[in-house]
């Protein structure tokens, strides 16, 4: 049944499928761990119970997301031995220790303090409990650091030599870890995680503001999320631009595919906003473009020449259509986040942040946008690296295990079924938890604290107060 399938394509799709499921959980838990630390720090500083209540609400969701991230990551790593054993053999001396450091210095740190954070507040005291929360947040950032060091080295490898059997041998660990793309990729990914979490927290707050349930808690989380979005979205666009310039320097073919530049432009390249890549004719059909703007963005000069894919052997071209569109999805969502943050800032200035239901509806719709943007960015990065696993040194075709297509296809089908059942159920449960924000205690008392926070009271509370006002 699977004899006509290509084992390489199936193995790549299987890894893409499993890592796509995996990456959404760390992208959420990295930001959420830091958010929990901020909530607990604000509670210790201000003694306002709303921060502790929000901490207790989100820590359960964090535990579930963290658990699913660990499980999906472990399953993913087995594919290095099953489908990509040649890659593991050749690149193992470099990437193996880095991934080991991630387990020792980051994962153990997270797991060691996670139990204290989840269950130990009444046992260890608020100070030590806050320290445990900080360690969990620091551990998630350390995990991201080591994994992105591995990925960045595969994108921009340096600090290695080759032995007689074709293995990558580490010569300079400092150069390996701090390779040319690592700082940009790390900052870009961490900011993406914070934006992803801010959008989810903002969507949950918006949902309950629309429902007029728990307005104080909902308003507090919505306000904090919108502050994060307002500050980080423009910063992320700036960092993304810097990352793009770094990619142009070290992986120009990837940028050619991102920009859709099949042809070289000796006197200024246009910025292609939209179009349909035509790999057969080597052009972008129905292109909507702005003349010379790509040269201005990438070279800071309108007439700067930009090379195209016509300067690269065709067998070294990445799949242009995938990279072209995934890059545009990421960019469009980034500017949508910028717009949402700007609108929330305007509403905050007008004093309508908690009353503008259209803003809340947009925030609710934008809730999953961070995950989509992270996936689109990952696809751009990884597909744009093709046909290499270690850029410029090891081809994907030379990295696969000696396995048959039916064997890969069978395991792929099993992965798809199990993943959708297990992680689909886990995600559904997380969404159920998000939809059940506990009731504010003052909802049944008076509107004083709610009005002070600038939040419209729940409809049943307003009716109760009107009823009491008339002396009934």
C-alpha cells in the first residue's frame, strides 16, 4: 500500500507532525511560567488576593501544558534513533551533549521545583514558594536556550571539525553554542512565547469580560495581557527584522524563498506582498508587489542588488511555496498582534478597556494566533533550511535511516491517531478549565471593588443594586 511513497518525505512529515504538536506546549509554558512568577511576586508585594487567585487558576493549566510538552518531547526524540539514525551518528558528538545539558540543567530544575510550586505554598512558606516558582520559570527559559542552541547550530554551524568517518567533532564549544544565529533565534523565540501566552491570557480574560463573569479577575488578567502585547509586539517585529538580516547573511537561499525572489534584481528588488509561487516557471504569478522595498528592508538602500534563486543550483532550492506562505502568515499575525496592542492602549487611554466588547471579541479571536505564528515561523525556519539538516554540510537525503516507506507510514498513522486522541483530549480539558474562571467574591456583595477597577459590574449585580436602591 505504501510502496509508492518516499521514505524521506514520510520521515520528514512524521517529524514535522510530532514537533508541531510538541512546540505549541513549550511555547505556552515558557510564557506562562514567567506569568505565574509575576503574579506571585505582585501578590507578595501588594497583598491583593486577586493575584494569588489568578496564580492558583493558571498554575493548574500550566501543569497540564507542561506535562503534555514533556510527553510529546520524549516521543519526538525517539525519532532520532528510528528515522534519523545516520544524522544522529554524524551530528551526535555535537548535538548529543547539548541536549544532555538541557535535561540536566533545565528539565531537572523545572521538575524539581514544579511540585513545590504546585503543592507547597502552605508547607514551605511564601518566600520559598516564590523562589520555586522563579526556578520553574528560569528552567523553562534554560530549556529553550539549550534546544535553540542545537537548532541554531544546525542552521549556522561553526566550531566543529570532521573525523575520518564523517562525524562532526566539537572543537570549540563556545563557538558551537554561540553560533551566528543563536542570539537572534533565542530572543525571537522567547518573545514569541511571551506573545503566545499574552494572547491566551488575554482571550480568557476577554471571554469572561464578555460574559460579565468574575469581572475583577478577568479584567486584571486582560489588562496584564494587553500590556504585554502592547510592549512586546513592536519589540518582536524589530527583533524579527534583525533575525532576517542575520539569515540573509548566513542563509541567503532561505531569504530568497521567503521573499519569492526567483530572479536576481541588480537595481533594487520589490517586496512581494502576495502571489502564487510557480516552481515550474520559476516566478510568482499574480504578484502584488511594492517596487524596491525589499532592497530597502534587507539592504537599507532602494537600489541595492539582491540575488535570486537563479544564482543557486536548483537541487539546493528549498520548497519555495511553503516557505513563501508560512513567512507571510507569521508576518501578518505579527502585525495583527501589533494592531490589537495599539487598540487596547487607545481603549486604556479612553478608559474603556474593560467595557469595549468589540476589543474583547477581537482578543478572543486572536487567542490562538500566537500558536499559529510560532508554527508558521518554525516552518519557515526548518523548511527554508532544506535540502540540508546541517546547513551546507549534511543533506537531508544523507541523514535518514535505512528504513522502508511502509514502516514509516505505519508509525506515522499510529502517531496521528494517538496524538489527536491524547493531546486533543488534554487540550479540550485545558479549554474547559479556561472557560470556568471562579466567581469573584464581591459579585454577591457590592460593586465597590469592581467600579474601582474600572470594570462594568455583572448584569445580575446591577439589577440587585437597582432593586436595593428602591428600598424593596
